């Protein structure tokens, strides 16, 4: 582990030296831990509070077993499907995560190029470290994630810019009225190094909660949210966003049937079932556990996606069987980025995609349409059936 205060500026970020050594996402995570300053690794890896929800996101996958079918002829497996009415080559996308230049000098540009090389959708964060227009110029299939600040004209500007730059959907994150209690970041006094900032909101100053001597008093990001983010956001604002945005609207962070029904009534196009990777409300259910009730509540009127803890092809299968149309991954992309920039991101997505193909073969599913509820059963030591 590196010293948390070590400057990132002169970090050498060598490209993947021996990619064959990394055969699972955990191998990328191990190497990212070695490469990144501790403050950055902790920011990426950590969750809120006791990190119970963070751990639940993974454990939830263990609560389901797969019910394989055999002798169905699986030589050809087709992963293609559609998302918000557009074809995608496989149902795995890049979740919005902040500050990619903390992992690699090319930041979100490298992520976008890696995603583009496989045709994956990338959701670009409001708090990216490369301007949204430059990310768009890579040609990646892109959606824009929105944080609404107190000054609503900032959101209207971002929406205009994202639409002009060819973003195909607007993803409103609803689970972050205030930043969750990320104790690692408070302990590390998380701060952005000089030269890395909010590229989409250059006029929004990072709050200067610094102690004498130049160190931040706590997490700079937490201070930013407390000072600038609009905690008064309500369902009325969903109507406002629909009125000002020509893009399809996805609500990210919905975890209950009640909110899913309100989202459907509000006319949204998509729901991303998510607990923000365990970084907001500790004690919230695992995303996979919340998925069935959300999917059931909207009954195919709204496209349901999920993120949180997806690390293997079998995880993707379980999420799809429980009602998701596609899944998104957050941290694995950052590990890929830290290990090898564009090529690292490509490897992560390729690994997940190929692992999904393998899982489809082993469960006797040839197309995404064949992945249905009968594929999973509760793991209770005995097979309960579908
Ligand atoms: C380092 C980091 C930064 C994140 N930044 C954002 C963000 O800016 N906006 C957002 O909506 N979600 C953000 N998220 C949440 C992710 O979009 C996603 O919900 C989560 O990472 C999925 O879980 P996973 O990391 O287990 O795949 C962030 C997550 C991480 C790990």
C-alpha cells in the first residue's frame, strides 16, 4: 500500500505487463491495490458505515442456485439483446463511477475506448474528470448520469450538453441526497490532487474545508455534496427532468416496489436497481435481493437493470433470471483502468462477456430470451424448484 498523501501526478501507470497472470476480476483488484495510492484504492473499494450492504451485494448471489438444462445444443450462444430500444452486443455495461483520472492519466477516455472496443454502453458520471464532450468524441455508446445541484440551471445545462453530444439516456441517481458515511474517505481525508477536478462543472468549486497546513478536514467529496447537491429533490423534479430532457430517463438507486411503481407512474423509461455499490445507506438490501420485487412491480412496463456485486458470468445470469434486462459493473472497470488503461477496461468487459457465454453453455441457454425465472432457485440446501 502506498502512502495516502503521495502525489498522483508523477504516478507511473504502466500498461498491463503480463495480462495472462490476471484470469479473474480479483486478480485485477489485487494489482490495482498495489498500484494505487491508498487514498484512491480505499475510495474505489470502500462502502458506507460497516460496509454490510457492500458485502451483501456479493453474498446475495450465493443465495441462488442455477438449474442447468442439458442436451439442448449450445454450440452457438447469442448474447445480443436490446436496452432502451437499442441493440447491444451483450447485456453488461459500465456503471457510472467518478474520477477515473485517479486510476489512469487518460481517465474516462481510456474507459470509453475500452468499452467502445466491445460495443458496451458506458454511463458517464456527472463528476467525471474528462469533459462529457471529450468522452463522447471517442464514439462510445453513452448514457449520462446526473447529479442535480441546488442551482438547477447546472442540471439543465448538463442535459443540453449531453443531448448535443449524443448521449442516449439520462440516468438520474436518486439515492444520494447526501453522501453516505464513507469512513475510509473521512479517515484518509479524501481529496482530489491538483490538476484533477470536476471536468463537467468547472465553475463549481470543491469546498475548501481545509485544516491549517493544507489537509482537508474530512472527505472533500462529502463536503461537496453537503454544500452543492440538492437534497430537496422529489418526484416533482422527475417531472421537471422529463420536461427538459429529450433523452429517455432512467432512475438509478430504486430498491423497493413502492418506488418502482411511482417511477412507472412518473413515466420513466428505465430503473437501475442499485444501492450505489454499498456506498450510500448501509443496511439497504443487496441489489440482487431488491431486484425481484422491483421487476415484479413494474411488470415489463419499465426496463429494469441492476448493478452491485456483479463479478462473474453466473452473476449476470442470476440477475437476468430475476428480472434484469442488463447489468452494470462499477469497481471491476476501475481495477481494469488502474492496471492497464483502455486495454485493462477491455479485458474486464471481455472476461465478463466470455464468462457469460460459458455460463449460458453450462446452463443450456442459447439466447438471452431463454434466460428466465426457471433458471434459478433459492439455495437452501435443497432444490425448491422455480
Ligand atoms: C468509486 C466509485 C464511484 C462512484 N461514483 C458514482 C457516481 O458518480 N454516480 C453514480 O450514480 N454512482 C456512482 N457509483 C456507484 C456505481 O454506479 C454502481 O452503483 C456501483 O459501483 C455498482 O457496484 P459494483 O462496484 O459492485 O459493481 C460509484 C461507485 C464507485 C465504486
